């Protein structure tokens, strides 16, 4: 009996492992939106829908604003983040104040997944319907991610967060790769299945919504709410969680000014992550429009990114355990800069060169994002995790606006996707310089947290 008691993990450890499993499973659930919708199918498909609606001068006029169809998706992505600038910090404040993170996660994921499923009905010249559905879905995606990220400090101590965060990203890439593989099989055989190319794309888009909704049920069943901080029950909570959330947001904006180094990190992250997310968001468009690659080649390249990213996230998480997360991220940014330089010179129709770029992107993609998330979690005052991650998420997971805007504007001015992709070098260089100059250990201490052994 004593041996059995000795070998049985404490109930607290089993509960923590169970909750971590639920946390990992949401990355598995939501990553298909980035992969199948934002990265692979929607940009080229919505561009083709916009091209069908173009007038004799090859321009479309959404809301009376004239533009070439090739710029439309970049501007749609930018609009989605303008809305998130207002919504995400409030979402975080309400999540911290109410203590109902499970309910908020479920609600945002449900609405976002339903809008994603509704992309099935975007056909003909309905590019405005596609844009509206994507904006709402991306807004819900960002809001749910804010709530999801805020669990990280509760699930891992300072020295565990790099590994736990990297493991979550790895699960996400694996889930994204599995659904993308299924979508690739469907798309490559659409004629034998009696489908048109557009119908196959619409089924693939809708499948991401079904996957997102289905696996979110698993996450919500395993994660648990935590009691909000004591101040949430005081005067600031009058009028309910929403009104209290607005008051808490105002307080956090004042508080952020006192955490100058946290703001410094946010500025660096906003810059280099704008570059990361824009590369992810426009890679399929670049491959289709500039390199004349087939849709099957583009999908298989993104699938390759997902598979390599699974191993890259785990590998760079281990590297960070040896040399520190900050150094690992900085070297990753050097690789990202090299990727854009190479992309500028990739020859049209050169599928093998495009696959080589996919391997490079995949290796650094997961580590850059996972380690940035764990670094920022060290810079958040206790009890304000969701609210701070609201500001963080504004520039995360495809919601950045500067990068897509610069890409779209550069294309509009030069009519060259090569110049547009090369212009993104600015974000990696500027963000890397800011991060390199940040005293991260001091920033963590000034926030009131204990620094990990290696940074």
C-alpha cells in the first residue's frame, strides 16, 4: 500500500497535467484557422473572387474605394486589426475581471467557427461577403486567443514556460498539418469527386470552422476558471464585468506607462511579429500571383511548413533552455530576414526553391512565436494576464496591420509582388534591434516577477 501511495502522482499534479492537456488542445483546435483559412486558401480565393467582380479597368470598388483586386485581401486584413485594437484589450479586462475564461473562450470560438463555416457560401462575385465573414471570424479568433494565452502563467512557472509554450505551438502545428493534409487530398482530387475548384476550396474553408468548433469542446471541458483578483470585487467591479473591465482597462493603460520596459518589448514584438504574420498571410498570394505556382504546390508547401514547424518549435524550445529565449528569438529573426532576401530572387515556377523557403520558415516559425509568448508572460503583473495579452494579441497571429498594409501599398505603387515581399525586411531588422537592446531581466524584476535562470 505504501509503495502504491509513493508511486501515485499527487492529485494536484494530475489536475495540472489534465489542464495543460486542455490548453494544448486549443492550439490544436484554433491553428487550422491560420493554416487553412488565412495562410492557404482565403487570400488567393478571395483575390480571384474580387477579380471576377472587377470592372473594365480591372479595379474593384468596395465601399466606393477603387483598388486593384490584388490589394484587397491585404486591406481586409488591416481592417480586422483596426477593430481588434478596440476589442481585444476590453476582452482581456473582462476575462480577468469576471473569472469566466472558459465561457468567454467557448463563446468567441463558437462565433468565429460559425463565420468560418459560412465562408462556404462565398462564390461568384461575393467578395464583400467573404471579407465581412473573415473580419468577424478573425476578430473572434483574436479575442479567443487572448483568453487562451492568459492561462499560461497559471499552468507553468518561470522556468517551465518556454517548454510549455513551445509544446502548445507544436500541438497547434501538428493539428494544422493534419487538416491541411486532408484538404490537400480533397483539393487534388476535386475533379474525380465531381467538384469544381471553387467548390473544393469552399469545402476546405468550411472544414476549418468545423475542426475549430469540435476540438474547442475538448479544451473547454478540461480547462477551469480561476477566481478573479480581490480588487475585481471592489469598487472597480460596480456595474458588472463589462463596466468594470472598461475601468480596469483605463487603469492598466495608466499602469503600462509605469512599466516602460514591458512597453519596449511590446514595441519590438509588434514590429517583428508584423513581419512574421504578414509573411504567413501573403505567402500563398505571392506564390500564386508572382511565382505562378499551382494551388497544389502552394498547399503542399504550407503543409511542409506545418510539419517542419512542429519539430522546429520543440527544437528551439530546447535551444532556449540552453542559451536563453531572447538569444534564440534574435537568431530566428536573422533567419527570417534571410528568407525574405531569398524570396525576392526565387524564380517563377521554381517549386523546389519555394519548398526550400518553406523548410526555413517552418524551422523558425514555431520557436519565434512560442518563445515570444513565454517571454511576454514574464512581463505581466499578477492578475492582469488576459488584459495584457489583449495588447499582445493585437500584433499576433495574423492580426497585424502594418505589415499587410505595407505589402498592399507597395504592390499598389510598384505593381510588383517582389518589391512588396522585400519591403517586409524592415520589420525584422527594426524589431530585432529593439529586442537586442532590451534589458529583459530588469524588465521582469520591475514587473514584480521572478526571472527564469536563463533568458
